C-alpha cells in the first residue's frame, strides 16, 4: 500500500495506520493575532464589548483540537490525552501569540490538531474583536515542534 494520501490511480484515501504501534505523540503550533496596542489593552483588561476574549478563544481552540478530523478530510480520529491553548501578549506590538499543545498515545501524529487549535483560537479572537477593528490580521500559523512516531522529533529552527 502507498504511504501517502493517494492510491495507485490518484484517488484520495486515508492512510492505513492499523499496523502501527501506539506511541506518545506531542506537538505545538502557533499563530499570531495583530490587534494593535489599544485593542490589546482592552482585551487584556476584559473591557471589549463581547467579554472575555482570551477565555472564549481558549475554549474555541481546545474544542477545535477535538474536531480536527471533521475539518481536515483525511485526518484520523484520535483519542487525545491533552490539549492546551496559551496566549503570550506583546503590549508594544499589540499582538497575541497563540500557542496550542496536544498530546496523545496514538498511531499517528497530532500536528494537525495543534495547528487547527491555534488557528481557531485566533479566529475566535478576531470574531470577538471585529466590531472594534476589522483590520486585525492573523498569521503566520506554523508547527513549532513535534515528538514521537517514525519521523522522531522535529523542531523549527530558531524557535528554541
């Protein structure tokens, strides 16, 4: 069987991982939301009209991690053991760094779950703040690191 998402005739299919051993898989992804210093100050003070922006975004990101196979057509449903979303604010730049970490004892990696979680958390921030400023930008979204599986450990260069 091919080890990619296409059969011999070029049709998309889900990779068969049934013969692989379950191992601990971990990943962390990030994205950035540029709000501007004034709006970020209101977000951190929880004075934006829609309420606790970061609290809602955290829940949106964790929920998205669990729904990744519904959003990414060839992603495997996984039994996740951990999902977390954290925010690092930069008051000078007026930005929020969104970090999503995921862990599972599985046969396939959790990189997509981490990237979906970070992305949806950022979109929730946008949604809750768009009434204040429609010029908010999001990105880039990227995998910072992953551990486990046949390919081992990956760390994005320059990211500690």
